């Protein structure tokens, strides 16, 4: 299986690697699991949105410090996520971080029409306390 095919199955692109959310070693592991198990093929094919959300969540939990460039990349991945619920959930995780840069909170506040109500409320609260 080539990288493009695996990316298509998972619903990801090179930005996931560039942002550090995934690395080549992790992709190779996913590919091996996918090829070896019908159950994993179903999970990755039909649960790709869950896979993306868990990868995003796990990255935020593992990394205590995130630099500004990575924050921007993560924000852009969340905003460009194709599943609106996953997008909002990713944004919520990102914007709840105490170290989330003010510029991203402001950007999210200005784009609040794209979000669920609870995320709009969180963004508004974070924006008003800057």
C-alpha cells in the first residue's frame, strides 16, 4: 500500500506529518495493522474520523509544551477537518489549553459561526478573558 492510499483511508494529508501529529513510524504501524486484520481495516476505513480525533487528542495530551508554529498547524488541521463534529471537538481541545495562543483564540472567536453553540461559548469566554 502506498502512502497516498493510506492517507485516503485515514482522511489525512501531509499536514498531519508536518504538524507532528503522526510520524512515518506510526504510519507504518497503522499500515501493518490495516493489512493484517479485517477488524483493523474496518476500524480505519469506517472509523477514520475517530482515528483523526484520537490522534489529535493523544498528541495534545502527550505534549505538555507546544510551540506557536505547531499550535497554528493544529488549529488549521482542526478548522479544515472534513467532519464538522470532529472539527469542533478538535478546536475545543485546542482552545481549552491554558497555553493556547491569544491570536488563535481571537481567530476562533471571529469564526464562531462555524462552531457548535458550546464551542462558541467557550471561545467567547476565552476571548473575553484575554
